[in-house]
């Protein structure tokens, strides 16, 4: 447990955290830019682009969120280790 | 529609219904705690659920029967515009990844049961917490009513419920029975009942979707055929509007609507009390983060489900009431026994969220109206008692709503509910990250958002309705058609920021903040955060 009330936190913005933010922001850019995918071609197994592209993004955003989760976990562990607490 | 009762389908439906009823009552004994007369036990399942239970519970909670019926129905009616539900659920998870763990931590630390509890503790304002509670209850009630509409659609297609000429009691008897049973086990088992039933519900739903998405296209000659006949159907002119019925991709003008609906709905989803109830019932902060990476499986299912709307067109399903399109498609396409499984999936899909929603609304009433304003010294046992009774009243209210009023009224209110609940975002999510907003400014912003949203929605006409005809309207200053809820939200935010500066300038009292920065990152097991919680009231002594 992090028993010492040490307040020596690292810098708030680190490269890892920027990557996390990008992973979480990417789906917003992709999905809200409707003009980029409002078309029928290319059709895959009979399904217009508009539909399969968005379903593909379900998978992409899931992967991105997983990456963000793993990086965040590692970031937190590193921080609590630096503080001399238990790496949880 | 009512061309006789489908006996086999009905038998299968009843089998599953009896099964979940038994589970609902037995759930009271599942992971039973020593002291069951606290709101933490009844209303949050003892805050004990791990990753998988939470996954089923949240999935069962967010993807309701009404979703299963309404999303494909929207596609059936107008095509691409209805598919916004998919980007909407894609955006939800990265969003909640950022703020939900903080809400979990602070709630766990202080024993908060509802979002209003948190807002009260953070801003020290009973008025603001009341505003959040009332908004939550108002937005949840029509949502429960719509679950009943979902069950009704299924009963209708199965041929039970009688025709126009049977008297109202016989007609509504099946619905009354279903609801009576639901009310009884929610009363006795609390959140444990829907948590256990959610396993059955989601398993059935996944099986039905997997079968439907393979079996129906094979029978209809593949997706090429399906989309070709959909394209043809959408290009036909709708006599009511003089415009084509719909389109396979959103038009240039429809893209703003599509994007704002997706974003606005994503922001609103976890403001709903039932989403928060399911979240707070989880065991640890990690459970929430982990769930944001596995919940999207439901979004994929929703996307596949939406495609059923096209299949209904291709299969020649012709219904006046779009809500019946999917149940009718199942009845036409599947053998009777499997249609029964599909109907059971939708029916049970209504019971799980209805139970959680009524619990969530009851908790809001008990904690933020009853305890804050009526009986401040209520014991945990009294709180639980009140919550149980209110959960019954909420359900009776929803039932009366559906039986006495036209279905469109419930749908209108649900639409308004979405706009309203989004107006609690600045207080809740803003409050999780900063104490900068002034409590009175938040009330001001909320009020402006509520009034604008209601008035704007009232003014939307459709070919069939003079008011509340849709949820999109011209955005003032931009000129594009966008989701009213999001416009109201932006307005709300602007007013809140401006008023905060004003309040600061005239040194209005800030109110007491009972939380401290480290509360927002605490996890179960940290010092001061018991894995086993103190009784619900201990942490938030008012």
C-alpha cells in the first residue's frame, strides 16, 4: 500500500499519457467525421461501406481502449513504485 | 397481426419466463450479506460484483428490449439515419474510461449510492443535488414505460393480448402478470435479481443474433439481395412527406444530425441513474476500466441487430407500427420454437433494465429527496424500506402510463428524457475533475438547458405529429440540423461558465466540499477504503 504521503508525482503530461489520450480521442475523430464514410462503395459481401466501416470501428476502438488500459496500468504501477509503495 | 396464438412460440416464451422468475426470487440468497437491510445490499447488490457479473449487468442494463426493437425499426423506416446507434455506442466507452473510475472511487470512499449523493457531497448544495435527482427520475420513468412497449410488441406478434374487440383487462392481462412478477422479485431481491437474470437475457440475445445474422440472409439470398431491395424501398416516395422514404447513406444535410445524435447520446448514456447503479455495484475500480474494454462486444451485436431492419424490408415485412417489424420478421422467418426463443430474449431483455431502472429511481428518491428533505435521520433500514416501496410505485406509474396513454407519448417523453439527462453532465462529470464551477452557476446552466431542450423539442413537427416529432432541429448560429440535446448541453455549459465568473466576482458562498483529491483515485483496499463498506449512510453523514 502507498503509505507514505509523498507528493513527489512525476510530470502530469508524459509521452505515455499523450499516447493514451490519442487512443481515446481517435474514435471521436473517426466517427464524428461522417463525411469520410458516408458512401456505399466499396461493398464487402454485399454490405455497403457505410455499415461495415462503422462496425470495423467497433473493433478498432476496442483495441485502442485496451491499449489505453494497459498503458494506464503500467503508468500507475510505475508511479506507485516511484513513490515507494506496493506496485499494484 | 393477431392471426391466432402461436402455441409453440408461446410455450417456449413461457418456459423462459418461468425460469427467470425462479431465478429472480432465488437471487436474494446469492452472495447474501450479513446485514441485508441497507441500501448498499438491496440497491447495489452489496457492491460486490466482479468483472463478468458487471459486464452482464451493464450489458443487460444498457442494451434494452426497446433498443432491440427500436434500432432496427428506425433502419426499417428510414435507413442510414437509424444506424447512429453504432457510433454512439462506440464513443461511450473511451468516454467513460476517463471519468467513471473517478466516480466509482469517490462513491466508494464516501458511501454514495446515487449521482446526486456525489453532487451533494462535492458542491454542498441540496438544490443542485435535488435538480440532478429530479432530472434522473423524470428521465428514467418513460424509459421504464418503453420497456413495457417492448414486451407488448412481442406479445402482440405472438397473438396473445387479443384483438381490438376484447376488453382491456383480458388484452392487458399478460403484461400485468409479467409486471407483477417483475415487481415482486425486484422488491425481495433488489439488484441481485436483474444481475442474475442478465446472464440468461444476454445469452439468449447473443444466440438469437448469431443465428439471425446467418440464417436470415441465407434464406433471403445474401446481403446483396437484401441491400438491393432496401435501396429500392427507400427510393419510393413517402406520400406523407413527398420525399423518398430513406437512404442507404446519410445525405450531406443529414451528416450533422448523425454526428450530433451519436455524440449527444454517448455523453448522456452514463448520466442515466440505471447506468450508474450498475457501475457502483462493481467491486473495484479495475472492474470498471476492464469493462470498458469488453463492453464493446455489445456494440458489435447492436450493429448486427441493426442490419435486421434491412432484412425486414427484404423479407417483405409490412407493418404500420415500425416497432413490430423485428418481432414480425422473427415470426415469419424462424421455426416456431426458435421464434419463441427470440421473443423470450426480447421479453427478458425488457425485465432486466426495467428492474434496474426502478431500483435506480427509487434510490434517487430515497437518498436525495426523502432523506435530504423529509426525514434526515432515516436509518439504513428505513431507507431500504422506502426504496423498496418506491421501486414498486415507479413501476406502477410506468404501467399506468403505458396502459392509459398512447405509445407515442411514452416515446416522446423518452426523447425528452435523453435531452434532460444530458443537462446533468456539467455538474456530474465537471464535478469529478474540477471544483471550479460554482454550484449556483451549475443550477443556472441546468435550468437553461432544460428549458431550451424542452421548448425546442416541443417545436419539432413530423408528418404524423405536431409536437415532439423528432430530436433534431436547426442549431442556432450554425444553421445545420443537429441533436437538440447537444445544443442544449452547449448552451448549458456556456451559461455555467459565464455565471461562475459572475458568482466569483460577487463572492457568492462556495459551499463545502466534503471530498478530497485523493478520494478520486482510491481503490478498494487502500487505507481508509474498506473492501467491505461501512453501512450506506456512514460515509455521507449529512
